[in-house]
């Protein structure tokens, strides 16, 4: 493409409202422009990169057996009411009314639409498993849209959904999707980790996030480089040192129930909403006071709905203590239903399990990942209990824990029957019995991935695109296009590269060389071909953007040199 025909509005100055590299450079290099807060136009260069990322995503999705479709962004409120999320998703969901005053939402995600589609079209186990995906704009009215494409209010997502007749089938496809995600982010050249994540909001269990390691990431992850262990810190891996021998154990009789603390006081210690603290009990264990709180992360109007309640403890120096000394979650029960009448039951269960000495989750698969001991341990076994820290041994016993900031670029999730049950998406099994479909969902932030790549690959002069994602592979720049020998050679190179399927941007503008080179560095195409003084001898200079390495090449050798 000739640059004179493009729209690449580069900027010399760093825009004052952009505080991270990728945002600054994508603006300066003329890749994006903001329309409204968190809403962007992707200009021609960015569109090219998006297409390359999407091609990788499509190839890997098809390889994982998922097929593409496209669903509406405009979604009827009735679907969201069926799943219940109309009431729980909060103000992140963009809502609107049509001319007949019917309510709609702009798709923040598509579980509801796809579940209703599959429920109507698939009736038999013979049609399962089925994996479908789309690449589409999503709308979320983020509280704090920022960092350019990293957190937009309208952004591009690849979202896939799988439907199964059995848990084993879901496990199999989840594994394939996990592999596809690893392939996608590797092919994008990203330094990432797949981390164990919190399944709260969606109400399933197995879930992993794909995190690009970057100082501008909004999540913190704990991982070990020696092993495969990696977790989102939200999972609050707890490190416990505990009595190992029988004689170390404090007998249950010595655990004295001291009383309760007011919910108001407790919520102040824990710095959580009062409505989240459901019950509190104070124990005395060896001269230490341990306050046990039953907590329900049950926010309705604003943030996530976490469908579970759990018990947590704080150690107090005295029963009067009002300052938080040490805090951690020591047990978790659930997920459970969200109905308010069930809260009391859960609270009672949690308290009685603590009194009876079972503080770890006492149900398979509900214990914390990374906690040692993981489950069925008793309150009197603890010597020390705290959140995992850098330098701690990895919970899998291999290597030491390091912390890093991460950008969540992808998320895979075993949903189970959360949506199929609520929305009555059933199939007939081999015995003719009706069963709810078992589901998985898998998202990638396509526009966020573009920004993550830009964040990882740049220098003080601009962006540095990996060849397979670059808008064009080569940038041809005649130093002075008014000189006929330079223009003619540049024209010949432009044709030559096109004939050889090497995508090329040809800077045919009437600009000073300094401007052309600065723009070229900003844009960051992998190979620059400068046509200058030696044009009459058919000799050009090649410069590799990434290394700064230059060499002179004859026209005859050009294609073999750069390909
Ligand atoms: P975050 O924790 O960053 O808010 P999320 O967990 O809400 O993300 P998911 O619902 O898991 O996001 O959506 C799937 C993917 O969509 C995310 O992994 C991320 O890559 C992308 N994504 C989510 N929100 C945004 C956003 N506001 N802007 C750009 N990409 C986003
Ligand atoms: Mg979010
Ligand atoms: Mg997240
Ligand atoms: Mg997520």
C-alpha cells in the first residue's frame, strides 16, 4: 500500500492523557483514536494487526474443533432475566430501550444468547459436544476505562462456548481450549502464564486465566518458574504452618468459645461491606484469640455476584482488639444457591464445621488451591496462617514463589449447568432422559491482546511488531522521491515485494527524510528498506527494526535477504 493513500496520523508529542507505553505509542503511531472514554476507532494499521491476531485465533479455534458464528450484540432483556443476570450484572451492563419501550442490553458476553440458541436447536446427545465461537465487539460500562485498549467500554472479544452431555466431554474440550489458548498467545510472541483463577462470578469451578506478565497489569499473580504452579492472587493462596505431631495438637476442649463480636465491628476489621458478614464467633486457642467470621461475597448492584459463602478468621491479641493483626480465609463452603433464605443455613453449616474442628473445605473440590493442608484440617492445628508471599516454597513443592503483575488476555471456564439449568437448555440422553447441558466458556480479549503485544514490544523510538503480527512486513522509503533514480528503484521494489507476497508499505509521501524515518520507527514494521544515494547502482539499505542492524543489499538479492 502507498502511504499517501493511508490514514496514519502520527504524533510527535506524547498525548498527556495516556500513561502507559502501549496507549501512548498506539496513539502516536496513528493506530488508534479515542471517540469517547473507553471507545476507540481502530485505524488502518491497527485493523491489519487485529486481522492477524484474529487469523491466529480462528486457526487455533478450528483446530480445537470450534466453529464460528456471529450473534447479535443487541440482546433482549428477557434472556438476561431468565439467567438472572439482568438483576446481578450491575451497571457494567449497558441497557437501553427500543421505541416500544422494550428493554435491551448490549452484549457484555453471550452466555444467554448462545444458551437460548442451542436450547432451541439441539435436543439430543447425538449432537453433542458442540463448540461455537464468534469474534465480536463487546460492551461493558467499566467503572474505570483506562490504559487505552487494555480496558475499553467497547472492545473486541473472541468468545467460545461448548455444550456437553457429560463432565468428561467438557474436561476434554476444556483441555483442548487450554492448549489452543497457549498456542495463540505463544504465536503472538507474548510472555504469559496460565493461572488458576477465581470462579466466583460465573458459578462454576475449574477456571484459568491467561496473564501476560507486565508491570501495567491490573492483576497480581503468584507463580514458580521451576514448576507449573501459577495462581491469581485473588485465589488467596494461604500458607499455613501447622502442628504435625499428635502432642503438638491443642485438644478441642482447650478451644474456648469466648463470644461474638458485632457484625458492624467485624466488617470494620475486614474492611468489607456489613452485609457481607453474616456471623461471628470468638475462640480462645492457646492464649490466642481467633475470630471466625462467616462471610458472603454477595454483592448485587455493583460488582460481582459470588455464589458462595465462606468462613474466615482473624487473630486478635485480646477479645477487645479492634485492629486487624492477621487475616485469611481458612475454609470455604459452596458454591451454593444465591437465595437469601439459604444464607442462614450456610452460615450455620460454616459455624458448626468450625466448632467441630473442620476448617478446611470439607467437600471435594471446594478447598483452596495452594493451601497446605488443603482440606479437613482443624483450627487447633495451626501455628501460623497467612497469605502466600514472595520467596515462599511453591505449593506444589517445586521452587519458590515469585509475584508479578499480569494483564488478563484470556479466560477459560467450566460453567457446568449454571446457564443450562436457569434457562432450561436440556437434551435427551441415551436413555431418553432429559438432562441439562454441561457448558464451558472461553474468552480472549482480541483488542486487549493487541495492546499487550504493543506493551511488550517497543523501545524509545516506537513500536516493534513481531513479523507475524505486523501490519506490513516491509517499509520502503525513498529518501528523496523527487530524485528519479530513487523513485524508480523504490517503485520496482514495491512491485517486486508484492509479486513475492511480502506485504509492503511504500512511503511515497513528499516529506523530509527525518519525518519519514521517525514515522517509520514509530510504526515499527520489522524491515525498513531505504532507497538513497546508491539507487543508481541498485543498492539499498536494509534496517531491522528490532535490532537496529543495517546492511546494504543489491536489488537482485533483496527478496532472499528479507524473507
Ligand atoms: P477484567 O478482569 O480485566 O475486568 P474480565 O475477567 O471481566 O476482565 P472476562 O469476562 O473473563 O473479562 O472476558 C474475557 C476476556 O475479555 C478477558 O480475559 C479480557 O481479555 C477481555 N476483556 C474483558 N474486559 C475487557 C475490557 N474492558 N477491555 C478490553 N478487553 C476486555
Ligand atoms: Mg471485568
Ligand atoms: Mg478478570
Ligand atoms: Mg475473566
